[in-house]
């Protein structure tokens, strides 16, 4: 029985707007979830997959015009435009409520409204924040049950408080022209309409745990970041934790679930996954920075996931998983995607649910010809991950030794470098960037600046966000050291030089050795760079000269980058802190 009057009156108000035929409260029980799965299968919203090969797994197809996050239709609605900043789209809150109100009006007629009480973080912990999502999609309910902690215990923990994030989602007509993902950070509210794609409709994830949470973090003195969290276990059993931010398509989930190379595994090194996408960070009583993963599952990109790139992810999605927009193997009633193996199914439906002949696949035109959409996903439970950290459910989180930023750069960034201070590290994060690859449409090698990988996810002005980072640094007596990595340097023929994947562990070990103060480094114009001999290359088909090459600082391309950074800071505008300009000027001077 729900007694919280704030919740009851809000649900009533939203129901009066959307007019559902009925309202169902999600209680988190397996019985209710199972009944919803059966209902979704009976209407064709989901397909039950082969119970022997993929127990508890389902397949879902989104509308073909609705397969990814829509940054151009994502808005931050603060009362003052300046507070949303120049990088975000902004709409006046009153105008937005009115505009979307019209789209919601009567949109749930003939449908059911599901009320999902959920927690980001462990219910009752200091880190936890609560949300309620109203949705007319069973698919959303079933995904939220995997991605967050859902149930009546959330309402009990909330008590009579109105301190929760109010999320309203309606599929409406899935009309692209009227698709909106809107955030009202001053009202703890998220409104999403006309989409059914995960990143736009699982409101606990990007909308709450990053955009709204980053706003709350600034107000309350903590940080919400687009970061994976992993633990490196040493042969003596000690575990050190790293959090790392990468733009999309840089292998975040793979790094989070890394398997060390044979030589290190034999010595007893292990890696444990705490999270693959989002970290909430707070200063602990011991003066260290502590992190939790506020999610409870993984919403990972399927294509490219295989036995070599990420066996742990593959294993994680063998049961209790919802697959979205992958290829359906009709003979086996299983799933397939490009990059899984070299055996595409002969009798299959593609991500659009049309008959598919794998021989028509053209790499240059993936969206049209692939079996699985390039952004097809698996929604899988964290507890099914073989390398899940035993601290995953620790309400206190894990202490972070190193923060790592990364990008995809063909030349500019070396394999790894370390910042010289928190302020310099904040600068390094602020200039993060990735170059577009031939795999994506548009020009190759165009630099997209993506500060801290938060460009699409900061719920306020980017300059204020940098200032928040600087302030946090002043309040963390034992702050993590800050690093930058680049797995993607290429040779003259455009081939990747560094092997990547599990071998990235070799770089993580150098990073942690720096945090422990047990290894030396060379100070360069951009920061501390390893001495080549300190990167362990045992068992690798790579010479120390190649490592030297990977660690070299290409002064000319950095000078070009400085110009690009200046333009980007100018675009962010006047709230970029003076300290960032100081760091930029110092870098320019050091480059000569
Ligand atoms: C994601 C993203 O889906 O960053 O995690 O785009
Ligand atoms: Mn992400």
C-alpha cells in the first residue's frame, strides 16, 4: 500500500494527463516480471529465445527510426538558459512542459501505465538516489528490472519524502519529429516521449544517473561521471581500483571486463568489474575518493562482442538477457551479430525483423545490410558477470587510486601519460577527444571534443562542470592521480600499433605503479610519460622501439590540437575557469 502523498498525487496528475486504461505498480517480484514477459511475448513485443541455449533470454525490435540516443532532441530545461550552457540544447521549462504536455495528452489511452519505483545505488546507502518512472512500455519495465534496483523496498526507503526523480515516459506514436528527451534539473523531473530506444527511455541511466545526477552532484559536493570502475588484483590478493572515462565506441565495456594476458594471469593478476558505464564518486571519511556503480546491469553494444574481445560480456548475456535489434537465428531461435563469430545464420531475420541473407552484408553500409544494427544491445544482469567484483554490492563503494581518461587518436595522444596535478588532470579531461573513424558516416579524422566523455551527459554548463572538478580536487585530501590513455595510435598504413584488449592491463599496471610511487617517468610537455622499459611487453609480439614510438609526443600535432582546444573553450564560453586557460597557456609554452 503506497502512502507517500507526493508520489500518489504526482502519479494521479500524470495519469490524468496521459489517460491510461489502468495503472500497475511494479513491485520487483519475479512473479510479476514473469507475467509481464508472457504478456510481451503474446503481443509480439518480445520473442522468447531458445530456453536451453539462452535461458531466460528475449529478443526485442525497436521501431526502425528509433535505434539510438538522439542528442539533437535532448534538452536541459533550466530556468536560465546560461545554466544549461552552450553545449546542451536548452528549452524554457514552462514552454517545454506545455509543448510535451500536448504530446502526452491522452497518449496512454488503451494502454497500461506502469509505475516503477527504483533506486540508483544500493537501497538505503549513502550513495543511493531514488526515482519513479512512469511508462507505457513493458519493454522499459523489464529493462529497468535488470538495470536498476526495483521494488516496494524503494518506496519504503523513500518514506514520506518527496526527494525522488520523477520520470515520465510515453511511447506515443514513436514520431521522430516529436521525439523529446527533456530534463528539468530544478524540478527533479525527466520527460521522454515518442521513443522506445533504451538510452532515451531507461530513465535511470543517462537521464538520471548522469544528467540529473551531475547537476545534483555539483549542488551537493559529489560527482556523477561517465566512467567504468574496475579492480586490479595483485598476486598478493591486494586490489586497487581505477575509474575510467571514454567516449562511446572506445571499448569501455571491454576494458571494464578485461582478462589479463597469459603472462600476467600466470603470475596471479586478475581484473574485477564494478561497473562499465557510470560512476558516482564521493569523498570518504578517510579523504579518499570512493566510487559506486549506481546501475545493476549492463546495457552493452552487441556487435564486436566475441570470445576474444570480451568473453566475460559474452558469458554474462547467456542468460536472463534482453537482446535489442540483434539478428535472429531462426533455425536455433538464438541471436547473432556481426563480430560474434564467422558463422552467420543461414536462416535469419535481421534487426528490422526482415528475412536476411548474410551474403548481402556490406561493411561500408552496415545499417542497411547488417544482420544486427551497429547499435544493437544486450541488457544483462551484473550478477551474471563472471568477473563481477565482490565489492559490487558494497554500499560504501570502492576507493579509487587512479582516474583514467581516454580517446581515439591516430597520432596526437601517446599510449599513456600522467597529469602533474589535479588541476592539470582536470585540464587533461577537459581536452579529451576522439577522431571519427571510417566506420562512421562523415569525414574521417575529424576531432570531436568530448570533455570527460560527458559532452552529451552534463546536466549544466560545461565551464561550471570544469569548475566543479577543480573544487572537488580541493576537497579530496588523498585524491586519485589522473592519467590519459590512447589505445588507437596507428602506423603509416592506418593499422593499430598497440594490441589493446587484455594487453591494456600492461598499461594499467604502470598507472597503478605510478600511484604507488614505485616507478619513475619522464616529464614531457604534456605530462609524465613512461620510460619504455617500464611497460611490460613479455609475451607480446612488439619491440621496445615500438613502445618508444607509442610513447612519443608528436609536438606538431599537439600544436594543432591547442588551436582546436582554444576554439572549443571559446564555444563553451565565459564560464571556462581561468585555471583551464592557465593550463592551456602553459601547455602551449612547453610545446615551444
Ligand atoms: C552508452 C553511450 O550507451 O555512452 O553507454 O552511448
Ligand atoms: Mn555510456
